[in-house]
């Protein structure tokens, strides 16, 4: 089992309520966004991944709740310190399901009463979606937001409603994720709140959709600036 690393001391447990979890990897060429790399190259895919992280963290800091990054390995901790989040842990588990579940467990062990978990593939999730997710956990046991490619971009639980089975025996990184997860929700009789669909960026099609959706943002996101700089759609 990997060692857990806490970088910044959080407030006393009795004062903490909700947090936002971000699962992330250090943007090393060939190690991240491999599907997107087929379209833009490994170096650009890694650069874009770092842009996604930067834009996403800037967005979620507006929520004014603790942000906890779970990175993929111990030697990535220093990289994530630059984002000035509240805490950095190392992911635990072999599958993505194990790592997500254990991230919730680690945050709840820190004293949080609820947590929302996201990745970095949807850097422009509407701010209203986060607020909706936060508020839903006051009355629902779980919240989830589906993606257009049959996965999900956000999932959240309260400490007393976390269900390990939601993350077990799922065919991750396939079109079966959403269908299998919904079945788990049904079989476990979970009172779940469903957010609106959103998209993630796995390939050039998703990147182009992001570009068209955010090209007129002011100020321009770091991702948009990078796409323009590299002229990726020429």
C-alpha cells in the first residue's frame, strides 16, 4: 500500500464540512491523455493536461471549500504543491474504482462530512454544477454527473452514505461505465441526485468542442491560449 502524504495541515476536524477531491497525474508526455496524444502528439497532450488542471483549479477555488488533490505517485507531490490547494495525498488502490473509493475514505478520515470528486478531463464544468452538487448532498445520499461518452465527470457522497460497491466491478474506460454505475445505484437503493450531462476531453473532437465553447471567455482560459499558440486545429 502506498504511503499517504499530507502536505498542508487542515483545520480541526470538528470545523470541517465539505471538500472537493481532484484525481490527477503529473503531466508527463506519454503518461497522460494518450488518446488525445494520437491526434496532437504526446508533448502537446501533456501540456494540454497541465492547462486543464490549471484552468480547473482556478475555477473550483471560487467554491471557497477545501480542495484536496490525490496524485498518482509520491514523486508527483512537489509538482502539485504549486497549485496552493489545501492538501495533497497519494492515490491508493490498483483500479480507478479503488482509487476513487479510497480518496473518499481518506477525506472522511480527515473529518470531512461530505466530498465531491472530479478528474481533470472536464476543465470547464459550469460553476453552477458544483454548487448544485454541494447542495444536493444535504438531502441526497449521492450525487453524480454523467458525460456524453457514457462515463461520469463528478461523483459525491456524505461520510455516512459512501458505498464501496458503486466502484466495484466496473468496466472502466469503456462505454459501459455509466450503465453499470446506474445499475449499482439501483441495486443499492441509493437516493441519488443526477446532474445534467457534460462532456470530457479525451480526443481531438472533445478538444475542438471545448475550444468552440470557450473561445469567447474573458479572460481566456490557459487551455484556449495554448490551443491558439500551437494552432492545433490548422
